[in-house]
C-alpha cells in the first residue's frame, strides 16, 4: 500500500503493530533516517533496542545469506513485545530476498522495516510493498516539512504554546535548513522555554535558531541600510570565508532594496507595503524593514537600486578586471554612505 502526505505522517506517528512491514525510500538519507527512527521508536518503544527487539541487517549481507532476513523475522526474542527486523540501504537487487520474507510473514513475526535510496515508479522493491495489503511504501522527498509535521515535532518536544509569528518563522526556517537541524532547533527552543509559560516568540526562536548563510546576508544588508559603514569590512570577510559568491550577495542586496522601495511606494505607507509582501515578513524583521524604508525615502531607494543594477551588470561582464568581491564591497560602502548622507 502506498502512503503519502498526511497518511504517511499518521503512519509514522502511530504505526499499525499488526502490519507486515514498511519501505521508506528517498534521495535524502537524513530525511529517510529520521522517518525510520520515528517509525521504529513508535513500534518497539523507548526500551526496544536495549531489550534486543530490534535487529539491524545491512542489505549487502542478504546476498551472502539470503535466509538471514527470514530467520531474523521468525526468531523469538528474550523479552516480550513487538520486534523489528530493519534492513538498511536496500535496492532492487534485494527484492527477491525481501519479497520472500514478506510472503512468509505471519502474525507474531517481527515487522520488516526497509530503507532505500531514490526508487523510481518501476522499482521492483517498491512494487513488492505497494502491492502488499498488510505493508506500506512511503516516498520521502526533499520538500520542506509541512505545518502538520512541524506541529508534531513541537508536541514531541513538549512545546505547545507558540506565537503564530514564531510558528511562521519556524515554517520559513524549515525551508532553509535540514530536517535534522530543524528538529534540533525545536528541541533547543523547548529547553529554552522550560518553566516559562508565555508563548514562544520570534525573539525566542532567533535565540535558538542556527546561523545560516541567509541570516549572515541579512546582517550585512541591515548594516548597509542603517549606515553602519565601519562594520561592513569585518562582515564581508566573514561572508567570503563562508563561501558567499559576489553575484549572490549582489542579488540579495537588490532584493532587499526592492522590498524597501516597494514599501515606500505603497499608498498606505511603508508599514502597509511591508504587510503586503509575499512571502510575508514577520516580527522584529518586519519592524526593522519598515523603519529602513521610512528612513531612506523613495528617491534614495531609487538611487540605491540604480547603483546595484550597475554593479550586477559589471559582475556579469566578460571584461571585468577588478576582483568581484571587492567590487561588491565598494558598492555596499557607497550605499551605506548614501544612507548616512540623508541624515
């Protein structure tokens, strides 16, 4: 049986203990591993592994001993409770052996959990599970976690009181970082709020969220927009050390100043303009961009966009002789000085 979306999320959170087994496949090994860990933990409980009710089998071992999986599934454990036979890194080459164990499975045997890399629709291993009435096949794709999955991780961490803007910030963060890092961030946020009954806010999230290239880019753009010229050099060295490309930096700066310009053009004022942005801007970042748009004004923002457009064209020119990062840094310094001149 093939599961997707909410069906898959419910299956991982509350698996059927009477099922034959589950195949979890996907290109991202981290995402597959996280779902496999969740599924097995909910099947055998927190003490299952120490009670030897989990048996791990490398798929490569099935070629040496084709009966290994069937023997493991039928073996009796020393402790009562559900058991799992986990096959790691399987592929279509192992279909025959795994399918034989699935066909021989009986109630009371260990559940068969199999993980695999990316499998196409013609995969024989996928079909072995998708056509099984008492088994499941779940594809894990590189989509960011859904709101339902984020809320499930929050509940699991014991964090049930979260501000809507912080929730939106978590959803945005989920599009930037790996699922494992997101789960660690949620656990860190839960510890940060332990003993505090107030809702988790965007400030709390900012205190717990990992540093990302996007965050570092926001830092330098805020420094420029707020005319803190002396701080540009050190932050640029940090960005260059992180591997930030000059063109990426220029595009990010252009996007930031276009947002400020659009806000300044709004008939309702910068506050209304920022509120109309898609994707939406929340919390302290929203207030900061409103202040920046108000301080710059429409004329200076148009001058800034002209300067950034010229820089972008020079970066893409085949006849560029100056170092590209130096060119971008000079542009940011000129923007900062332009911001200072208005004061």
